[in-house]
C-alpha cells in the first residue's frame, strides 16, 4: 500500500466514525517522493469513499497542484490547503496532517466562547502523543476563531507554531481539529487520542 492508498484508508475510518460529515474535513500525507510534494484531498468529496483521483499532488513550496494519484490530471484542492502547507513548511519533519470536523471539539469550542485554548490534563491517553510519557501532564490546544479567510488563519497559526504553542494540534471554534505526525501512522494515532480526549472532556464538563 502506498501513501495515497494509506491516506484513503485513514479517511474511510475517520468518516465511518462520524468525524468527516457531509464531505467536510481534509487530509494530507507526504507522497514519499523526494520532490517536496503531498497528497491532499480534493474539495467536496465524500471522505468515506475517496478514490485516487481525489488525492491531488501539491507542491509544498509553491502550493501548486501538479497532478493526482489517479488518472485525472487536475482537481480543485481543499479550501483549507493553506493550513496544511503551513504545517509542512513550519515543521519540515511533519509527514501527515489530518483535519476533522469532530462533534466534541465543535461543541466544546462553542460552549466556551471565551476560552482561547483547551487544556487536557491528567489523562492516561495523553501518552499516545509524541514526547509524553506520563499522565501527569497537560496538553494545551489553542482555539483559533473560525473564518473563511484561510490565508489570515494560516498566518495566525504559523505565528503560534513558531512560538511553540501548537506542538500537538489546534482547534478552530465551531469547526474542527487539526493534528499531525512525522508519519501517517503517528498522525492517525495523535488524532485518535485527541478525539477520544475531547469526547471525554465534553462528557466530564456535562457531568460537572
Ligand atoms: Zn474544516
């Protein structure tokens, strides 16, 4: 299985779990070719049923679409391409970037409109994140205001990234979650852990 097929499998799994509803979300992975390109999902496709034509080869340096993983020559890239490029450019060790529209992150960020970051603390599953070896820690996910101006949002995320404030992921209010990893497997594990923890955090606040 190459990187494109692996990404299609991850998308199907996330969609089946309800985290990519109504064609939302976007996913990318480095192609594995030494040309600085990624496979990035095409805009407007049902992420539960992606085919190779739905994965566009995008140059991380220029942002240009230069082909697909299938037989189609071109396609319209995700509206949020700029947020994927931001991560690959700012942190070149990044191997995959996953963005979901998850119910828990969406609810938590809308329920607390003044909260500029969501803190996850004391949970065993924090150990699924790279660099964390104990539950006795806290992970802070910045919450950025939602906007249709992706370029401006990417600029804000980039400033926070370079300040070291987004090591594991970030939320966009009323919108969803971004996470990543050095490999697609790492990114997938990080995203699964954050999705679980956001779900638990929502339940905890409901009970409290
Ligand atoms: Zn989105």
